[in-house]
């Protein structure tokens, strides 16, 4: 028996590499939660997956089907499908992994999770027999079936994810204790999730004196961003956008502090920087309100203006593009706010970069939704950014 905490995905990958049989019972499944499964092992795998709350990604289900896995979904009215158990058989051993980990990017990598890896032997063989019998019983259940095109169409249009977001309003996490209490203590801050860093920025960024012109090189907040958050954010963005967008996070420009933290995701090929001078560049932006009590995930149209020109006087091409983008997202999500006020990114020489939000998900920093909901919102907005590139 082995306890899996930080080594969960490593153990899964080790076993899956030589598995001749894989059986998975899992509540939530996304593409980022399948990094442990080699493509050549997929035909050896059977998945029974829950779709409650709308967290499971249809893209992940389709990807498994294309790779030859047997994929089933379990939906029973009035009961949530909530198991997290994986059976793996190699030529030399049988392992059952049971615990709290869902197969999502955060569930296998960044959340606080605990699972047990159990080997089959004389003392555990009955548990293995019971699991395999239960798996087969679920397969034969009337509520278990293979997802077809009708399912995918209904699932994408059903608003299940919005149902989750509505529920989260009454299940928000309590405010976390401050991660840092003083400037020296920042060196001990730990970044384990997107929410961790957003809360940290909200507490610390307003304290930085950005008017003195002093360099921020070596500043603990910048070091933490560059060494801990940026790799995490790059991985998150790549996962939720299926490799289409690249994540960026910078706190300084020219050695000085940005006006706001520069956290964004962009397709640099389809939305090159040069567009800010004409039709504007569409990005997925994470930003804050003036007192850093709220955080926003937005699809933003960035554009440059001479510093003396008012922000609302965006270039004509950018203004036309913004109107078309607004029409495109008008009914995309009932929870999203549209056409929020413009904000300033930075001044450089005689130019100012402005951002005009097209659509926005708004959160209180002290009660951010859990990681799965934040990732779901990022995935939704990443798809909007990808589609927006064809709107000129």
C-alpha cells in the first residue's frame, strides 16, 4: 500500500506505460487530467465518467474515443456520480488507486489531494474482486451509456456548466488567511494554484511603489511570478486552450512596475502585437479593479493610442471590430458581463496601451471559486478568443 500525494500522476504514468488493462471510474474528466495515459495504452482502457455539474470536458471524451478507448458516461437523476478509482493491470501486478483525485489538470497536479495505491495480494484480493464486479455492474446499468453525437450536442448546449457556477455562489470558499504578513515573509509564499497567486497579487501589488522608478529586478514578488506562477499559468493556458494560446505573466516593464499585473493568454500568430496599432489585438486577460477587491477574467481588445488621446477614442478599425465582437458574444453566457469600462495597461514613451473588455467573468478576490470553476471559465474564454481571431 502506498500513499500518493505529490506523486499521484507519476505513479499513474509509471503503471500506465506497461498496462494491459485499465479501468477508470471518475467523476470529472478533462484533457489536462489525461497526461498520464500514453496514446498507445488508450485501447486498453475503459472509462466510466460522470457529467454532473458540467465539469467533464466533451473534448476529453472525444479524444479518448478517437484513441480507441471504451468511454461511457453515467448520468442518474437525483444522484451524483462521484467515484475516483483507477484499476491498472500490467504483466506483473494489479494496482487499485482510490482517493480524492479527479482526472483534471488541477486534480492530478496542483490541488491538495490524497489517494492510496493498493497492490493485489492475498489480503486485498476480495477488494479487487468487489471493484471489478462493481465496475461491470455500473457498465450494465441503465444510466450508463456511450456518448454519441446527440449527447455532445445536448451537453454543450445544456448550460450544465452555468448550473455549476450558480451553485458555487452559495458554496464559495471562505477567505484564506493571508499568505504573507510582512515584506520579508513573501519569500515563503507558495503558489499551488491560479487562485493562490491572484490572492497574493491582490494583497501585495498595491503596496509596490510604482512611481519611484526603482527597478523591480530581484524583487520577491517578481521572482515568485517568474519562477513559480508563470510556468503554472503557461501549463494551465496550454491545457484549457488545447495548445492554441500561450500564457504570459509579467509584473514589470523596462525594469519598473507595470500599472497593472500583465497576465494574459494570446495566440501570437493569429493576434500579433502589431494589431494594437490598427484593428486591435484580442487576448484573454486577468486583471483587477482599482482597490484589488475584485478579479476579472476577460476577453479584451487591446489597442494603442497617443498618450494625449482619450481611451474611448479607439482607432476606427478597432472600434468596428469591438462592435462585431460584442455581437458575437451577446448571448454566449448569461453570467458574463459585457462591455465593461476600458482600463489602462501601461504607458510607454508617448503611447498608452488600453484594454476594452468584450466579455468578463467577475469574482471577489476573498471568495474565489475553486480551481475547477476557474479553469472552466478560462477554457470558455480561450474558445472565445480563438473564435474572435476570425472576426475583423
